[in-house]
């Protein structure tokens, strides 16, 4: 698979929280494969209650437009999905439901979470995760610095995609062909 931004750069995979994540070694964007996220859904994690906030909870707040990037897996154009006033843009593939996040984008998501969620709770939660998983992280150092953000996003995505509240997931099914 090639990076949708750098095009001629091949994505590398790394193990993050027991899930394979593909990242671009040049721009550090990250590709989340839907099936990979689904693998995480059975895991019980009651600490995820802090995610049950007003996040992506209104279907009418989703906006979508045609993107210019190609899905690294299917090689077809992705959709750009926006949510409300969050200024977050996520590239989603209609066919495989994979999600591409620019490096800047996952930082924005985390910032937005910090604004909306109980920061204390989220922070403690992330810290524990960080302790647990930073040692086994096999990716490159620049990503290691952002592993906390990445893990948070990963948890969010696996929760929102495959878990109890698959709203983003069901929204994807309504995307125009
Ligand atoms: Zn790239
Ligand atoms: Zn795809």
C-alpha cells in the first residue's frame, strides 16, 4: 500500500496495541484498516466511558465531500468526512471503510477530545495505556512521541467503528456511490 499523500512512499505496518496500523514513514499519516479495528471490538474496556461524550453523536452533523486522495488499499478516491464544528477531516474509503488520518488530523482530534471530554479522566486513562504499551511499540521514534495520541485515537476508532456505538460506521453506509 502506498501513502495517499506522498504517493510513491510505501506504508509500513507496526503493531500498536495488538492491532496492525499502517503509517507513512515520510509524513507520518496513519491508515486504520477497518478489519483491524474490528479485531479489537470484543475486548471489554469499561474505562472507555469517557468516550461516551457528545462526540460524533448526531448523524446530521456529518458532512461529506468528494476527496482527492486514493484509498491505499482499493485505489479509489476517498471521501472527506467532517463532523460539526470540530474542523476535523477524516478520509474514508467507501469500499473498505478504512480511515486515513494525516498527522495533523489526529492531533486535532485529540485536542478536540480534550475540549469536549472530561480531561482529567481522559488524561489518566491515556497515561495508563501509555505505560502499558509504549515499551512494546515497534514503530519509528517520531511516532513514538505521538504514541499517546495515537493510542487514544485507536481506542476511539475501534470503539466507534466496531463497538457499542457504531454511528460513524453506519454513516459510512449512507455515503453516495
Ligand atoms: Zn506520506
Ligand atoms: Zn478502500
